[in-house]
């Protein structure tokens, strides 16, 4: 998750900061001072509770599992005023870990996941975010990562670094008083669902998520803290167990756990409500069966969930579609293509064909014109020209070797999973069609077999 408020400035100022990177880890069983100070700075940036020694130890343990590498920006040529945090505390923070993204057809692509981005209010508009982001993205590309990813607390910051919205999540309220009536009840009765102690999810989570991750197009890897939060056994804020969290497991025909839901009651004066904490299902049958269980809870009028997919089978499985209400739709996963040929060649395509596109990238990682040729679902991507990183892809004369479409790296990154169509971005003025019918042919090539859905905040 990112929480920076950095904005660009035209005024050139001195840069009195040193950027230092290090791994989150224990040394001889203790937390190094630089790690402890970095954790404190992140908590400040996200308005979290000041970490206790026990919380910091738990944080380090989980982040060490993920192999998280962090960066801090430190004052290098001044002394902090008396009483203020010393120069050993970073004035800006940044972190990454690397997991995988489900890009369809059984492919899990390694991705560079950025998180914990903060800039102290007293040090904004001094180029800190740009310095950290530019350096990190360059290193990620040099390491062979084709895509970077993040989830953003604020929606107006990361486009200038090439990130585009790739998936959304929905907040839903499902009226369940008297149970959920399904068009085909048998579809929601596959396997069995049984109640379990929420603490069991701590050990089950990773295996279940691995199944879900492999099944769900657009899913991105989860960090270790997720299993603690999903089971009510702790979070970044507190290690106190959540006493009113409950769990249910779904078993398939072979008796294997292939899904679960954890949930808790909410205080709602208007109607009795349960909130889903985490819901994972590796099959459509497990998904509907878990909802069937939730609908059967006694004395409950409504189920709330904040991570429902944009295209939700539950909505269409219910006899009373009006009992399914979306309360919000919000961006979740942002992608940033670093290597166009590698990223586009990695994914599967539903239709064969070819198209030439021009991509503009202000940071220079992915600029150029590219010929995309798809045969039997696999793409060959050839770069046709030298980088044109300073050129506006929508400006007159921006085409090179007659590309049929011109776009920025933000737009291509949003189009990558097919969560938005090129015709929509063209209508928004964000893609330029140089050859009649090119938008339609691009959409035919990039149309996914399934709508992308991400279940991971980071």
C-alpha cells in the first residue's frame, strides 16, 4: 500500500538526502536500529499506532518471510532540531517484495510489488518520491522483472510513474434474511461447508491461497501478514486476537479444503449484519457454497464484503438480483510495464492476429514502437524503433513506422489484463487510432477469457 503525497515542482532545490536500502531482518535475534526506525516512520505515514516492541518483532518476522527490501531517505547534511526525531529516522519510506501475478492460461508471472511508500509532511515536494521510485524501477527492470505493481491509497500520484489501474474491487451488501434463493440450488451445494476455529486459517491460508491464486486471473501474491489478519490472529496494528471472528471451511468431493470464509458481526442499528474478513474459493462451486452457508446464518439480515469482483457469479446465481447491491467500485491493482516485449509475450491471447503500437514512457523504460504477432495464442513482440521517451504518443507526428495505435505506458499497463478495453480509453481521449479499425483489432487480441480479479492489498 502506498500513502505518499509527493507532487512535482518546477523549482530545482538541493537534495540533502541519502537513500539507503536494506532488508527487513533480525540480526542475532534482535531488530537492527535502522529497521526499527524505518518501521516507526511507516507507522507515522499511515497514521498507525506507534509500534510496540512486540508488534515490531512480529512485523519483522512476517516481512522477513516475504524477503522485503526497504528504502529510507535520510537527511545527510543537517542536524534535526532539539526535540524532533533525529536523522536516524527516514523522512521518506519505500519497500518492495517479489511474488507472482496470474496472467492466465496457468502462467504466474514474477512481479515487483511496491508498498509502504510515505513522505513526511515536512519534506514533501522535494523530489523524494521521484528519486526512490525512479531508482527502484530501474533496478527492477535490470533484474529482469517485466512488470511492477502496487495498490494506492491515493489515486492521483502514480500515473506519472507509468502505473495504470488494472483491476477493481467492489463493496457489496447482500440481503440474506431467510437465506439466499438460487436459480439452481445444486450449483451452491457442491462439496460441504463446516464451521472451524478461525485460528486454523493461520496454517491453512497459504495452501488455500495457492489454489485460488492459480485459479484466479488477475490474482497477485499475498504477503505473510495476510494469514494473520484473515484468521483474526493479528495485524499491522495489533497482535491481540479478534475475539468475534468466525470461520467456515469448504471441502471438495475428495475431502480437501479448497476454500474458506472468515467473518465477524458488525454493530448496525438498522439491521443485523455480518462482515466478511476474507473469502477464498478455488472453484466456482466452492464460492457459491460458501455464500450459501453465509446466507444460512441465523438472525442475520445482511452480509457485507469489500472485495467482491466486478463480475460476480453470485449476483447472477441469486433469484432476487435486487438483493445484491454494490455500494462502491474502487481501483485495486495498479500495474506498470517495464519491458513491453517480455510482458506481452508472457500472457496468453484468445485470438490470433497482429497489430503495431507506439508506446510513450516518460521514464524511458518501455518507449518505442512494437509489432505484436499472435499465433495459436502466443505472441511474438518485436521492437521496431529507437526509444522516443520524450515524445507525446498522442501528439501530431508521434507515430513511428506507422504504428496503428499510439498510447502511453499507463494505458498499456491498464489494458494488459483486459480490465478495460482500448475502445473505452480511445473514447476517453487516451489512445490515438492511426489506422481505421485498429482499436477493435487490439481489443479482439487482448480480450481475456475471464474478467480479472485481485484479492490482495499490499
